[in-house]
């Protein structure tokens, strides 16, 4: 895609028909924690962390500013000890509205059991919600 095409795609028309640049504004930051107590499943812990972040809130900001909840753009950040073990597609399925991206970073905790045969994984999640305002 050419730079001109990219620039045009980032523009929209206002009520007077003039083109204006889209301005994505952060409207919410939601944070959560999730675990997989037994089994060491990093994806399960990440999914639970994102659910924890999202399921304690009801964002009405989109409708308050004349938008649909499907207009939300959500950037999901996950922290786990081994980022390559997270299935980002599974994490993305948690989002109930809008479109999203998932980035996984080193973080969280991994706690082995006393026998060293299993582990508990703790993940953190942040969901940054943006709207074109």
C-alpha cells in the first residue's frame, strides 16, 4: 500500500464532507490477573487474566459518544514468564467487542510445586481501549 493510500485510509469525512485525520484516543485501561494453578498452561493463565480485566467492567463510553462498542480498538498486553508459550489467537477470542491486537512480554510468575513436577503460572493483562474521537 502506498503512503498516500495509507494516509487516505486514516482519514474520514466530517459532517461538512471535509476530510479529517482520525484520532484514536485512549478511553479506558483495564487490568487483570489470571492463573493456571496446576499444569503450567500459559495460554490458560493469559486468557483468565484478560477475562479478569474485562469482566469487572461495563464500558458505556462508546455509546456515550455516539459510537458502537464494535468501534473499540483494544490493545491487549500480556505478561508471562515464557511469552512464546502463549497462543495469542486464543487470547484475542476473549474480546467481546471491537477489534484487537495481542502483545506478549516477559513478566508474571512461575512457581514450581515442591516435587518439581508441576508449576503454577501467573499472568498479568492490560487492555487499552481506544476510540476514534
